[in-house]
C-alpha cells in the first residue's frame, strides 16, 4: 500500500510538471508567432511619437498665447465700455447745454402762461399800476425754472442764460425784440409741477393778480420751441 501511494503522488507530480511544460511551450510559440517590428517601423513609430510630443507642446504654447490675448481683449473691451459711457455722458451734457442755450428745437408737454394788462380804470391816476412790467415776467420765468422747466419762450422767442428783458411802457423788449401785451410765456416741463408751483397760495399768480395783472394758466400737451435764429 505504501508503494502504491508513492506511485500516485509521483503520477500527480508528473502530470503537473507536464502541464507546466506544455503551457510554457504554448506561450513561447505565441510569442514567436507575433510579427516582429522592423528597424524602419520602429524609427517611424519613434518619429511619430516625437512629432506628437512636439505638437502637444505647441498646442500648450498656443493655448497659453490664446488665453493671454483673450485677457487683453477683455481688458480692452472694459476700457472701451468705460470710454463709451464717458462719451455718452458728454453727449447728454452737450445736448442739455444746447437745449439751455436755445441751439436746438425742442418739443414736449408744459404750460402756457398769458399775462395781460389789467382793465382800464379811469379813476387810477398811474397807468403803470395795471400794466405788465418786466418784474412780473421775471417772477413767472424764475418760478418756472425753479420748478424744472427745460426751455422757456416769450411770445415764441426762446430765452437763454444771456437773455435780457426790459420794460418800456406797455412794451416789453426781449433780447432787443419788442413785444406788446399780451405776453405769452410757454415752458416745457412737467405740466402738473409747473402749474402747481405757480398756483401756490400767496405765490406768483396771487402776486400778479394783486398787481391788477390778468393771469391765465393752461396746460399744454405739445409745445414746440424753435432754436434761436443765428444761434
């Protein structure tokens, strides 16, 4: 029985050893059957790999350069946006100055104030007590400007920061142009605000009425003021 057991073990060892030898032979055969790379193919593969490495390096450099240019473009865009805003503000300011100087035609909502001489009173010794004078017109104009009027005209004649008004009896001279009564003062602005400021109790309207001036106030939806001739 002992001799027979040794035979079994020996048989198993021989079987395993044979399997290992057969497997090793199979692997060796497969390795030998693989196509071998020639020197020329190896050089081509190496060259292609080197080209790929160089291309990747070039791509990284180009990407870096692109990022730098994009940052520069963004910076320029921000600067241009700031300049555009500055120019836009300057254009708006210029338009406002032209408006105040009477250089451009302007239209919009506003009010129309008509000042007329008071009714003739034979018992009144001084005729000037019922005539419209320049200080009456100044009161209306000043109140309109204070209340936000963008442009004002007297009998259609635009006023500017250099305008002057003189009184010569029943005639009012505006920038050298004589205007007889009634005097129509037109102003562009918020009609509600302008009319409210003139109608304040004890305000401009009450003061002019107390001076025997006929005061008429109307809101207008479409006032057109032409630019000053030669302006």
